[in-house]
């Protein structure tokens, strides 16, 4: 993709966030979609490309009255929406469509219209991991960080600090689920969920969604919103089984996706003003900082502990409060993308002064997939 050839011109989340018992999954997709359309002054009939995960793109397009010329139902977990952005940019550049709607909606808490969770019995994970004890993300995602703590000396206090710092950011966000300040002791004294994760180191369970609208950069000037240019993209997958990771202390998918996005954008780490790293659990920002190349191996825990990612720090990270304090309905990637858009537009509740370039990195499954999107408010 030529950097800056495609832009996000519409972005919005669902009208309500957190607990939404009166909307089903498809209703949440539609609510977010209509809000994003209103954001940039479009109507459903203006859309000719649809991408979504969590609901079928066929169902979503029909529900909204859209007849697209391009669709994408890529579903690799929480980073699916990063991949949708990348695929949509390619489709627009190729002339397969002109205006793409990407939607997300999950009734993670209320479970209205939600499907069953868990691997299919015949899947690789269902055959070779589930029978041996893992019963969900907390008891699966714990495995890599235990090896990381053993190899690099990451302390429980450093792990807890991830949640503390993100709560600081959430305290400035009126739509965050939890805003009251917490301390390292608060985190370590919260209920143990699956060692070494305490309750406050695990993601929220909420209802909500979001949507994005993309078009060519040449058309972006015709919209009322400030365009957010896509300057770098990357994606990869490693394994559906956490036991089969090449190295439990680093994600191959993270490294491949991030390297591709930075190379495409033609930027260095020093150029990055703002960073979003998917944080279903407190260890993910640590892996992301290292695998994306912002710090060396084994250095991320100390980097966060020393205050570099908190308000006023040199690398603002997860400024909406993240999946630990803002929102996490199951597939968090859309919320991370929304915050990157807000920061680059200059309208975020906890705005980073002068933010020009934002890196948004997502994970799918248990380190199974990754997607990286780099945005800028200036067209290269």
C-alpha cells in the first residue's frame, strides 16, 4: 500500500457503552455503523464495501440495506479489525470499492444474541489443549507470562503497574468503565483469577462496539471530518495453540506484523507520538513494547514501572484506559483503533499534545494473530 493513499473519514462507537441489555449483537453493529455514518455525513447507500467480524458481513450488509461490491469476513479474533483496515485499504487502492464500512458489536456482558464461546472439539486447540485443563483466556494466556517472568525477572509489582497506569488514563475518560485511581497494592490484593493474574490485571467484560469508514485520500477532503491517513499496515498469524508458540516470551506474529507496518510507513520508533497495544491482560503491553521494537527484550516491565507510558510520559500508551479499564467486549481491537483515530484527530478525552503519528497494534486469540495499523494526520 502506498502510505497515505487511503484515509479514515468516519469513526464512532456505540451510543452506550458497558451494559446494553436492550441491543443484540447485530443491533450493536448497526448502532455503531449509523454513528460512524453520521460522523462523516454519509448514509448506508453510499457504502460499497463491508468488513466485519463477530457477525457475518452478509448479515450486516443486509441489516443495513447495503449492496456491496467488496466484502471481508476475516475473523482471527480481537485484531480482526486491524486486518480489515489493511484489506480495505488494498481494496480501495485496487478500485474494488470506494467507501468501506468496518463494524464491530458484541454483547459480551448481556449476551443478547451472542454465540457460544470456546474452541470446537475437532479443532487443534479443542483436541490438543482443552482436554488438559485450560478453560478460557485467563488459564491459557497465563502460560507465556510465567515463562517471561522466569526468564527476564518481571515482578508481580511491575505487572500490576500496567493496570495502575492504564487506570490513570481511564480517569480522564468520561466513557471509561472504571475511573477511580488504583495502586499496585490494590491490584495485588484483588482476587486471584489464574496465577499470576489478579482480577485487576484481567480485561473487563462489557457490551459495545464501534465502526470505521474508509475512502481514498483524494476524496477525504470532501468530508466534514479531519482525515486520518493510513501510512503503514501489517498482519500475521502464528498458531492457534499457545503451547506451540515458537518462544513463549515473544510473539512471532507481533514481530512480523509490526516490522511490516513500520517498513511500509517509513518511520522510526522515535517518530511515534502515541501507541495503542491490545491489553486483554496486563502482560500484552509488555510483549507489544518489545516485539514492536520500542524497547529491548526484558526491558518493558521496567519501562512502564518508570512512568514512561503514563500521562506526561515519553510514550503515551493505551490512553483510553485500555481493555483493563475502558472497554473490552471480547474483541477489543476496534476500541484501540477508535482511540488512535481520536488522538490523531486531536479530540481524545486524554489528548496527547501534538500527536501526529499513532501506532495501533492488536492481538487475536492467545497470541495467535496480530495486526498493526499506523495512522497520521498528515498525508505523506
